[in-house]
C-alpha cells in the first residue's frame, strides 16, 4: 500500500492472502490483525478513494464493517456462498 501510495509501484499483490475477518475489538476466523483494513487506510491517505474487491470464497466481514457507509471505499464482495 505504501509503494502504491508513493508511486513507486503501479500494481501490488499480497500473496499471503488477507486477514479480512479481523475486527478492532476481536479476532475472528484466525484473523487477529486485519491487514487489508490497514492497507486501505494507507491508500485513502494518498489516493483519497479505494476500490476493494474481495474474491475469497467467504465474506470479508471485518473489511465490510470497517468501511460500511464510507464514501471513500467502494466494497465489491464476490461471495461464492
């Protein structure tokens, strides 16, 4: 996210997956730190708006809860369930 924000990268991929279930007040689904929320927050600072596309087979509720109602983050959750 920092490399995208400062312009040193045009594309970034986090092959380690994402901890999209983590909430600020609890760990959930093996996710205790929501790295995606932290990355989105970093990108908001540099880019202003973020499109988040979640292609995991189950719902990324931690990210959705963090930015629900935000005008700066567009959530696209592609659930298979």
